[in-house]
C-alpha cells in the first residue's frame, strides 16, 4: 500500500528495543539506516564512510543497513527504522536537503538540522556569523561572473579560491604570486556558479572535532602536498596527524573554546568538525569552516580525535546514535511506517 503524507503523522507506540551487553556497554538493539553515497562529488568518500559506520553499528549489535540515496530516488527512506545515521557528504546530504526530507517524514536522524546544515555548508554565510560574533576568520569575498573583473583588480596573491558550498577541498586552489587569479576564479564560477576568495593564512592547519557538547583534542594536519587537498585527505598515506602541537597551551585552549562556541552559534548538534589556520608568525587562529558531516573513513579526522580522547570508532558511532535517540520523544515511534 503506498504511503501518504498523513501516514507519517500517525505515531505508534514503540516496542522497547531488546537490550544486550557487549563488553561493559549495555546496548539497545536498534534498526538503523545508514545513508551514504549521494549525488555530490564526495560520493566515493561518503560510501567509504557509510561502510565503516555500518560495520561499526553491526559490531555493536544493531541491525544496520547502508542505503544509497539521490534526489531522484528516495527509496532508502521507505525502510522502517528507529533512526537514520547520515553519512552523506557534500551537496544534498550536508546542505539541509536530506534533513528536510527526514523531518517531513518524522524520521529521527543524526546531526545538524536543515537550517544549521544549510548555514554551515554556505561558507560565506557562516563566516559572516563568525565575524558578527567576534570569532576570527580570514577576510573573504563572494565572486560571481559579473564581479570577476573587479575582484581580480582588488585581490592579489597569495589567496585561496574555493567553492562557496562544497567540501573535501574539491576545486580549491591556493594562488601564489606572481600567478594571476582569473583562471582559477573562472573555473570555480563556471562549475559552481560563484566562488569564494579568502585571505591566505600561512601557518599551521588544525581541526577540532566536536562530540555532543564537548571539544575533542585539537589535531594538526601536515600534508606532504602544497595543502590538505582531496588526495592528501583520502588517498595519501604520508599525511601526518599531530596531537603534540607546537603552540602555546593558551592558544590551543582558545581554539577549542572558540570551536565549541562556533558549533553552538550555528546551532549544529551531535557532532561536527571545525577547521582552523594558525598564523605562523602571530600565532593568531582563524576559523575556516564547520563540517556538519565529517568523514568516517580510515583517513578521517573526527575518529582520530575521538581515539585520542579514548573513544574508539565503534563507541564514537554509538555515542552519535545515543545523542540522536535522546532527541526522540519517549514512547513515540519515530520509525517510518
């Protein structure tokens, strides 16, 4: 029988999930759909994340199923489940679209809601919020085809050029003098409709994972490439990840505090990753962006930071599921009928 919009509003009493013990952790066995893949340029990474999350949830005793989803085929949302673990990166999965679909169907899901997802994905809009709140972020400008010539005259290398709404460093360029910026700007605008020019901060690249309402240990990233691009993030095995960071403790504490503040400012929930650059000479930190669905692959930074805090990959996934389920109303079935 086809489902109707009214069917999603008919709440049922949920049967209490069975409880089993794995080690010292008591677990409620849940039916969990892991959404992965999607239509974005980060599809391959998302599939890797989804496979890792799904395997972890199964090890924990949950009934987890990984399902692909694209805007043209929403069949993945038809399977009854207690909650959805969103492991979609980039467009559709991280910009609020799938979150709106889940909200409309009354399905419990992990991570930021539609508005917070859309705001975090829009780097320019998020940076405006950071600036208003006094959180330092590199100087920036959004450039379109109509404003390209003026921007070329106004900005001089070194600068960073990237899409306004994308992730995984796709179509990101660092332009150093004496190179011009017209070609890179034109490329990003042609592919994405607009582009973000950002002041280049030469120094240390750091990231801070957020889990619940807690900042995980800051992590320094040292790629062997010119910067932490797609290859360095997901392919290279020689990228270094450093927890013993050569910065004053006060600076590291400030970065952690400001990361948690940014997480709250954009009303992100459950988990995220906050990316920073620290000027090599002044030691001043600059917030770059917030990733609401960071990676869950073998190269990913949130699991590395969690492990540093004594949280295994499986426990990280369980904590995210627990945070998600705590938002559902007691005694109400959030499963898709």
